[in-house]
C-alpha cells in the first residue's frame, strides 16, 4: 500500500493533529481498519492510545481509499469531543491489533 498525505494540520482549538491520507491499494481489496491504523501509527510515530482512525472510505470504482486520523498529543479524553459513531474501537495490544466493541 502507498500513502499520500492530503492534509496534515494542527487544530489548535481542539488541541489535535488532523491527518488525511489517500491510500492506494492496487489490485487488492480495501485494507482492514486495524492494518491501516497500525501502519499509520508506525509511519507517523504516534501513540496508539492517543490516536483515532475516524474513517476509512473507498472511492467507488477505484483502488484508492481516504483515511482521516485524529491524534491528541496531550492525551485529553477524546470521548468528550468525538461522537462514537462506530461500535468498534481499535485497540493495539501486545503486537497485535483487534477491533473491540
């Protein structure tokens, strides 16, 4: 998979970093959220406990997906800001990612 940064901004009002990526997955299915989350955390050296993968959307008819990641560097409780739309939240354990819910 190839990653291309569309937008990487600091939102000072909400004290978070917002990263929007285009993911190219030629000849393959849309990658699982857990795999994308783990690769993004490693690539950008983010703390997984302070990082949220808000969405992963595949663009119809293409082998490209768009991902939006929020990173809260000061470790605030993001659940007070972000509505939980998904029932599953990604947690990284001992070298393995799981979706829990």
